[in-house]
C-alpha cells in the first residue's frame, strides 16, 4: 500500500508550526503531506521534512485523496470543515474543543486510552485540552494503580496557549516593565506601564497572575476549568470523578503547570507513586527538591513528556497525593498528541 | 498615661520600611518610635511620621523603656533577641517563624482570633506567615459560618517574600530576557539568558514558575507548605484540620495569591459565601469575571485587605468551595498585621 496522505489544516498557526517541526523530526510514515490554511495564508511556502510546500486554501477539494487530516483551527472552523474532510474520505484528528465531549467522538491520549480510537463512527477523533493533557499523563498511571476518586487542580498556564498573539503581547509587556525597579511594588503602576494592549487576556500578564482562562461557562466556572473536569472524566472513563479546577494564566511563554491534589480509593505512599510514574510512558520524574530539581516550564519547553515532581503523600490523608506537573502545551498539549493519533491511524489504514 | 514607646527591630529591611510607612499613615497611638537594626545599619537616618530618626544598634539597652517591640529579622535573631527585649520590659510582636508554633506564644490575626492575644506568658506574640495570612482572612469567616474540614491550597507567591534581594533579582532577570521574543519557546534559552544570578531562588523566575518556597522540611514537603498547614490549624483552633498546600514562586513583585479548595461540614452555595465574605473585616470581594474582575497582584499591591474572587461552589461536592485570594505579602502578610497587633497591645497597656 502507498504511504498515506496527511493534511495539516491550520498549518500556518503556532500549533501548526510545531506540527511541521514534529513531522520533520519523527520517524516518517507519510507519503504526501498537504498544508492547508485559510485563504489569507494560502500561497505561503513552509518547510516540512526538508521540502518546501505551498499552503493550499481550505476548500472541499483540498481533502481529495487525504487519508488523515489534522485540524488546529478555531472551534467554529472545525465544526464546519471536519465533516467536509470526512465526506471526502479523510479521518479527522481535531485539536479544537468542538467535538471533544460528543459521545460518538473518541477523546484520545495514546498512552492512556488508545483503545477508544477504534470506535469512531463520525470519522472524527478529538485531541484533549492542553492543560488537561499535561496532568492526565501523570494521573492516568496512578489511577490504574490506586483507583482515582477526586482531583483538585490549580493551573499555571503559559501565554502561548492563547496563540502567537499571546506570546507577542507578553514579550511586549515585559519590554515595557523591564528596567523600572519600582514597578510591581506600588498600586496601579504595572497597569500604567503596560498600557491598553492586553491582547487576548483580560489583564496585564507582566508581573501578574490572572485567575482566568477561556470564557464564562456556568456557575462562575470558566470554560477551561470545565474542560479539565469533563475531559478528565471522559479520558479516564470515570463519569463520577469529582474535579475542582482553578485555571490561572502566568507570565510564562510555553509550558503549562498544574498543582495536583489527587485522592484515591487505596492508600499509597510517595515512593510507590514515584515508582509507578518512573515506569509510565510519556512521563519524566524530576523530584529532588534539595538538588533544585522540580518540574518547571523553562526546562519542559521543547520536550515531549510530562515532567512530574514534588510527589508527596498528603500528611492528613493516606489516600491522597500532592504533586506538580509541567508539560509543553504546544507539543504534547497540542501538536504532538495530534501527530501521535494521526500516526496510529496511519498504521491501521 | 504617657503614650507608649514602640521599637521597630529590623527597621532598615524591606518589611521594616513598610512598617514605617504604615506608622506614618495610620492613626498615631505611639509616643517615641525607636528604630533598631544590626550594627552595620546603625547610624542611618530614616523618616517616620515626618520626623528623621537615627537607627540604633541592636543592644540590650536599646530596649530600655520600650513598651512594644516589633521584630522583623531572621528566625535566629528573633530567638536570641526577643527574650532580651522581654527581659527589658517590652512585649514582642515577632514576624519570624521562630515562635509561631510554640504552645505558649499566641499566633494572632486580629480579625480572626484577637482573643488569644490576652494569654502571652512569655511576653511574645507571633505574626503569621505571609501566605497563610492572605488565605486565612477569607477562610476564617467562612469557617465560622460553615465549619471548615479541609483545605487544598496552591500558591502563586511574589518574589518580595524573599526580601528586597528577591525583587532586585527578578527585575535584573526581566531586563535580561526583555526584547528577545525567542526566549521561553526553546529549551534552555531562559536559563542561558538569565545566567547564574538566581539570588535567593533555586531557579530563574523570569518566564518561569518555581514550585518551591522555603527549605526541605520532611517527607518532601517544604517549610512554607508546612507553615500553611500548621499555622492555619493553630489560628483557627482546628488541630485536626486536613491541609495540603503546594507553594510556588511566580514572577510577581508583590502580592501572594492562593487557589483555595475548602471543604466544610455544611452545604453552602456561592451566593451565600460571597455574602459572608462581603461582610468580613479585612476582605474585599472582587468577583465579576465577565467584567474582568478577579483578585490579582497588580491590583492588590499597596492595599490592606485580602482580595477574594472566583467564588464557586464545587460542581461535584455541595460542601466545597473554590476561590482565589490575593493579598499584599508586605502589608497584611507582614508589616500591617504586626502593626495591628502592636496597636492592640498599646490600647491595653
């Protein structure tokens, strides 16, 4: 059989850019790779696997002959175009939130629930939210061992989760505040220095943390917080899992971190949990505080695994574990997991 | 009776500086204010209440005639000198961790447990840790209403908690990373740009979060995390309270934030909790996400109250509440609470 054809929809975006890097560096399973984007980006030339490729416009015909199509586009674009790609014969791996909670669309993290990939009646497979992804890589192997009952989560999310505009806005703000040592010590002076250009964020990120990510969903919860709850339940197959998440944006370029408090059915200890995590795929244990070793964005950026550390049994609950996880939100949190799913689909064609 | 004499020990430090600002702006209850510091700082002139004062060296005689002495010095200095001040007739209000967990030293947050101030057999009163303080201001009134059972905490701590050196190091690091848009998107390049000057921190803070604060205590827990547990139990008078805390340093100058998941004995709802907090002393409710209103360091810095928002009942537990708190770690978290205690003592002399 000829090597399969892959389409990358949203190829010029920041996640698309990482997808092309990954396709250039991983073991190649693809024949043609076709880059697709909106009309305004069509015609641009991008490099993938050492070849220069011209970006095609998103049209129904662009999917003719495509076996697998990876989408990284806004929800509404996925809603419109994923069915078009499927109608033209492609299997779609979608990184938007549009289909994740649909009961007939599998939500896949290959290291965790690869088996659900087989049942995809709509021809669409969803990729999990970037914050959920980093955390679930560490929690899934612990769940298998100890039986997960409850998660309390607090996130430290990077600006690249909001796209290249988020990165640009943070760097612009940092240039404005750098060099003035009085900033951040007096009320209002950071807002004044940063000015009105907040980009996609509701407040300045420089010298600040912003306890908000996504849109207002319901009962005061943000959409990002509900994603962490609902996607964790679906991926782990635990419809009654108790989850509380607080999502917070921090002045970090790339690398989402999560402080995790996980309650299990069985008693456990930190050494046992550390051992489980050391043998888990896609996880690296970095847990020696005295040596300054804990998971941090500046180390995890550009790497594939979820970095896990600060592994402690709760002092007041022998069934609970506290830990800290950092993962590259552009790679495993978005591009890498999508590419992994696409590769699994390619092997099964 | 003559107005009482106040000593400020550690007057030249960053918390001492805020103490002098507060003493200059609050209703004056003091006669003489005496500034005391180590020999290396003695002789410096500082302004308080519009007067220029010469800093005296820390000696036993410096406490003669002092009614109340506020200490902001390292633990070991408090251990040595607080008893000296007491022996010379002063009541000591100590902001170090040296005495906080001693059973015969009251640990006081005036809005929460003012009554314990009366029993101080050693003549020493302790001030709570800055991270605990911001959080406890919001949790204590909720505890009175609903009966607190458990806390899961994740902190977002500012660099000024590590003193002026922390602020200087962050600003230096920001100057080094500002203007280079590639930083933070590739592995290792932030460490390279920042260089070796990490100051009091185990890793760079610019474009990073560091899941560590304090020293290694036991079982993998940091001293700061144990303080949040043990001091919360003591202040609230709940020796069996379940507490898990993960303490994380973020690139913020001043303003400690805490994501709080609190479980109570009674069922509650967000509106009721919000109402309790609106009537709580030392608390300001900032909770309108659609209008971009939530507690943030750049707004809370330089103010007295704990800012509380993102108040949500847990979706999966009607007895649990999730919220986000930010407080100025230099003011209520250190100088302000110490000054408040000193003023209560002055009124009772």
